[in-house]
């Protein structure tokens, strides 16, 4: 199976960002983290792409899956792996 690219817009100390990192690490998922904490342009990019203004914002491929709570709910429902991995 091939892992789809994962991108996470985050800040350093946000508790939900920390939880998202832990979940991705626990699952062995490689991801690109884009730090938006001190960069208004990157924050604006995140808002434009996700239509949300909170961190983290997580993308699998081009699909915005939302924040940590959304990703954890997909994982609990057994739907996250289907999004993460190509057959």
C-alpha cells in the first residue's frame, strides 16, 4: 500500500496540534507540517484551502479532513486508513 501525502497546518504548542502529531506518529504516518504560528501568509493559505481558521488543519492528498477531532473520529470509525492509503 502506498501512503497518500499528508499535510498539517499547525502551531508549535497548540494542544490539538500535539494530539494530531501523536495520532499520526502512533499510526506511523509520514506527514509534512506547515508552521503557521508566525506567518500570516501561510495562515491565510490554510484558511483559503480549508475554509477554517483554527489549527490544526489536516489534508490527505487534496482532501481537507478538518482538525484533530475530525481525524480522531475518522480513526475511531475505521475510515482514516482508507483515506491514508491507496490500495
